[in-house]
C-alpha cells in the first residue's frame, strides 16, 4: 500500500484524468451493454431444458414459455362452445404458428357447470423480456372484439398477462438516482459537509467503468438482463461503502494534525488495506456463481466479480487523488472534531464487553428465531396471484379459473412429448393432484405429440408433488417432460446438488484470506460462523415475508409469492457472504489495530466498535437504500432478491457486528490472536496512540 500511495500522490492529476476518460467512454458503453443483454434462461444438458428447447423447435411454441389463456364466461353467463370455436379460429388466423386448444373441442377446458371455458394459446415466443410482447396486445384486442360481438365476457390472462397487469416499473437510471439520493442524505449526515459528494463521484466512476467492462463481456458470452440492476445498485452501495471507509480515515488523520499527503498515505495503509481484503472477499464469494453449470448464474457471477474489484480500484486510486486535489476545500460547513469515536457506539461497546456472554446469548436467540422459518423453505416460481392484483381483469380471470375448478396449474402446465398421446393422456389425468390432461389433435410433429397436464393447486404451493409424480410416470413410459416445473427441478438438482463443494472451496479461500489479513486463526473461524448465522436469519425473514405473506401486501402492495424462486438462495449467498464479511473485516481490522497499538482485548474491542460503529451503520444504510431501490423493479423475482439482500445487510450490521461479534471477541480474550498471540508491527499509525484501560461508557 505504501508504494500505491506514493504513486497516487505523485501522479494525482494523471490518475484523475485517466478515470475521467474511462468514465466518459463507460457512459457510451452502458447503453451498448444494456441493449446486448440476454433474456434466456438456459440449463444446457438438463433433460427439462432440452425437452423445452425441442418443443419450441419442433412445435414452434411452448416449453418453458407459458400459455396465454382466454377465459370465456363470468360464472353467471354460460360459456357457449360456439364462442370457443370462433376464438380458436380467430387466433389461428391472427397468430400464425400458434398452438391452440379450445373448450369447444376439449371438455377438460370447460368447467363442470359450463359457465367458464378456456382457450389455451401457445404463440411463437419472441426474443426479449416478454416472449409475447407483440402477441399479447393482439389477443387482448381480439378478446375485446369477441366480447362486444357475442355479448359474452372474454378475458385474457396467464403469466405474461398477470405480469403486465402488475404495473410498470422504473428503469435502471431512475432506480440508481433514487438510491443515490438516499445515499447522499446518509453521507451528508455522516460528514456534515460537501465531502459527502466524494463517495458519490467515486461510485459514478465505478459504475460507468463496470458497465464498460460488461459491454466487453457481452461480446464473448450471454449476460442476463438482471445484471443491469445489480451492477447499478450494488455497485453504488459497494463503491460508497469503500469510499466512506477511506474518507473517514483520511479525515481522522487530518484531524490528528497530518497534512493532506500524509493523511492519504495513512488512510491507504490502514483503511485501504481493509478495503482491498474486503473487495477480494466479495469477489471470492461471487465465484460460487461462476463455477455453477448455469449460464444465467454465471453471467451474474462474472458481473458480480467486476463490481467489488472496480470499486476497490476506484477507491484506492481515484478517491485519494481527489482527496489530495479538492478534499480540504470540501470540508465545509462542518467544524471538524479531533475525536473520531462515536459516543453512542462507545457506550454500546462498553455495555456489550461488560455483559459479553449475556449479549452474545441474546443475539444468538434473536438470530435463531429469525432463521427458524428457513426450515420450511420451498423453491418454485411465484404463485399466480402474486404476479398482479386480483382486482385487475387478468387477476380476476385467474380467480375465476380456480373457483370454477379448472385448476390453478393451468397457467404453467407440464408439457409431455410422446408417441402415444391418447394412452398417456388418460394415464396422467388419473395422477393424484392433477386437474386434467389434454392432447389436441393438431399438436403433432414428426410422429411425436405434446400432452399438456396441469395440477389442481398452484405448483408454487401444493401442486409440486403432483407435478413431480407426472414427470416420473411420463418418463417411466418413455416420454420426455418439459414445462416450468421440470426445468425448475433440473435447476435445483444442477445447482444445489453441486453447491456444497463450491461453497466449501469459497469458505476455505475466505478463511485463508482473513487469516492473512487478521494474523489469526480464531477470528476468521468466528467470522465465518457468524456469516452462516447471519445468512440463515436473512433467509428466514425472507421466507416469512414472501413465502408466508407476513407483511407482503403492506410492504410491496402484492400478495405473497408462496415460494422462493429457485435461483435466489444461491444468488443471495454469493452476494451476502462477501458483503457481510465487509463489515466483519472493517470491525476486526480496527480492533486488531488498536490491539497492536497497545490496548488489551477489551479496550481494543470498545475502541474498535466506537471507531467503526457509525461507519458500518452508515455503510449498511447506504446498501440498504440501494436494495430498497432494487425492490422497486416490477419483477417479483428481483423483489424477493432485493428483500433478502436488504435484510441480510441490516441484520448483519446491527445484531451481528454491533453486538454478537464484539461480544465474542471480548469473551475469547487473548485466544482471538492465536497462534501469533503477540502484537503485530504492521500499523505505524496505531503505534502512536495509547489507550487507557477504562472501558466505562
């Protein structure tokens, strides 16, 4: 760090100019990168995905793309079969190449009281965020025309119609601005001066640079559209966190009487070192996604790797150059104090250290209580009624389908490819939990036919067992099984069946890195254990909110998802494992520095939390606001991801790092520093201080 500090100090103007040029080019690259993103969700080599791909290629539609449903009747008006026939003919003419099944031809699509009929349409999917972006409006217009002409209610519903009915969202720029404004407020409260602008400038440069690198990544591999939200908002939070740490330390050193250059050098050799190790730790945790055999997750992993690495680079080069150039001029109107410690956190630290085992026990009890709901975790797509308000036409149509006894699984059928459709259809229709099975005559190509089977209950809730049984029976008969349920099951096997050894490698690498940074074996083990508890608590509260619906309508104005989307737990692990470790590194590095400076373990713990408590809380609040911005994305999956990340950050920064971590450090005493035991000689800055051994608040 001394060498890097000398280079930045000597060439500060060139450093600023280089980052400015990269940011300008990155502004152009951002638009190019977002236009090149992929909306594909592929699982190469997995039977469900390969069957879905084969269905789309041979039959022109379907597979993992759910059908559009036209619901005829309104439970008080009979659904005339003539209307069903007319709609089927009109759809065939309006949407060439679509697979169509009508209640006029198949009684499985007509309710027992004949008041609700369904016409199922599988249009040819288009590339992009919505496979039916052109077809859906055409079918909605057709439904309105038919209803007007026949005086029979006709409503369009299905997964895509429900998502459209959920309302529009805001774009990436609007979300980033929302998160940036929240961050600026927090930074203004922390610094009380125009110095609050500095981390935002670094964050802007980091985000634009990462988008530039993302553009290059899209040229060599498919990158999921979700990364644009993660890059902008997590990039904002991470860059500000790292900048906050360095600016706070620079300010502290200037308050101690050092000139700008000496303060920058001291900040980089202490806080900068923590930032470097934190960034590498986050990058290592995101390697979990890169190692998984799923292109969708790999692209998130690659982008996630770029976020902390670019943020570290900007924080260690651009930020100190800016501090040297204009930092002291931005220290207005705040009157700087020479005491870098927070009185509140010093008192909290003193109470925690004095009552260490009571504090640790209470924190563990709270965390285990928060984690308990994770034992009932269910992985699946969101339920139908979580995708849109049930007061809208698409939502009311879904309720009508369910009330009519046609089956909630009709929105996401299991698709079976077979050479003997009639016999297999009858056999699958008898499976317990199945609402119906159909094999329309026109759904045939190259001697193979498609049989659609759907469950009575939504697959996200009670229909998953029935869908699994359907797959077992069909594959036992020599058929191939596709649809969303089959692909989700394959995803779970491919990802979570291999995740344990990847996670083990990441844990070992993180342990080695932390042991090197903290010069201890005990502290890294404790940090890893606390991370596991923190993650479990975040998972538990997320399950409570989204799967069980506690507060979902109040917080998000929509119903619970009934399950957690299959890819979210592993993505949450990859991001939270590293981001949570940031705060552990910030805290433990400062405690180690105080200990090396002459304080005993108790005193070092109190001073460590007093000097980092406000910093960690502020950094966590910035990330929390970034994730709140992310939760404004209209996609339910992204909302669930944002909820888990926001909860994980807050739980970790308060209960874990504010109470449990310092309590355990104080409780372990000299054992924390095993095997070195003695004091290090790394930090010259800390050596100049002496601390009294009084830890009273």
